[in-house]
C-alpha cells in the first residue's frame, strides 16, 4: 500500500513531500485541487485536526496509518511500469497514430483499465482526439441488442476535472469480458472485448437431492 500511495502522490502532488504516514495515506485517496505547496500543507493540518477530534491520539493516528500502509492491497488504476507485460495489450486504432492499451487492475474485482498511447513510442497520452467510449456486451452481440454506457476517466470519479488530470495519467475503468465501442466522428466504430483472467474452477457443490432428467434443448 505504501508504494502505491507514494506513486499516487508523485503523480497528483509532485510539489509536496509527505511529512508523516498519515499524510501519505490521506493524500492517496483524498483529492486536493490546489497547486500551492503552502496551501496544501495548511489543508493537511486542518484535516489532521479534524481527524484527531474522533478521539484518537496523534500517535495512535500515525500508528494506524503506518499499519494500513504496510498492508498488501489489490488496487486498480496504476499504469504498467516499463518492462511490465503481464496482461498488457496494445492495439493500434485504425487510421490513427494512437493505440488503445489495456492493462489489469484488481483481480478480485475483475478490473481492467484502458488508456491511449502513441503507437510509435508507447507514450501514454490524455484524450488525444475527439471520441466517445462505451461499455456493453461483447462484440458478438447483435447491434440491436446492445445497451451501452458512456465511460468517463477514472480520475473524474475522484473529483478531478478533465483538465486537472496530469499528462499521460488518464485511464478508464473496464471489467473483464466487457465489450467496448470506441466512436470517433468520421470513422467506423472500433469494437473490442476486454480479456478475462483464467481462474481455478471452484469445486462443484453437489446438492443432496434427487434429479429428474429433462432434455437441455428442444427443436
């Protein structure tokens, strides 16, 4: 958890060095929209005062933060580091200099993420062209039966506006097996399905019951 939290702070608050473990934990999940280092420190001091009103001592609060940061977490949203290839798929977008990149998130939640990269270099970019991204059933589903949901960047769900997302940090949350449609003005739709990670099959539960035989299909 500590490494992930520090990475989030590096991305969103590069102008601030956390002064203690409570700040590391707090900033990893609480948005601050300002860019002034002094303003952020004042904000953190105020939030720490509020937290201490819950009855914990300063040391207890710090110890709790340290304990949480030492836990292993299965988290979604952090982009692949150079050399990471497991579950990462890059596919060029037709008639474009960009590609979509899919990379795994939390396995327990069956999360996957999508971002855009330059095909030539692999460098991630934010919304490089005008588009709409929709999630729905898989690409084999007939068009007339596709209920779709428009997707927004994950960062927007945490209170950041589009222009506040640091360059190259935009990403979209998907689910394993989900079908997606990328729609661009003047181009054909691009459709794809998110990969599903294989998992061991759970042991079959055989109920204590008598079974009657019936055909599975009839003509």
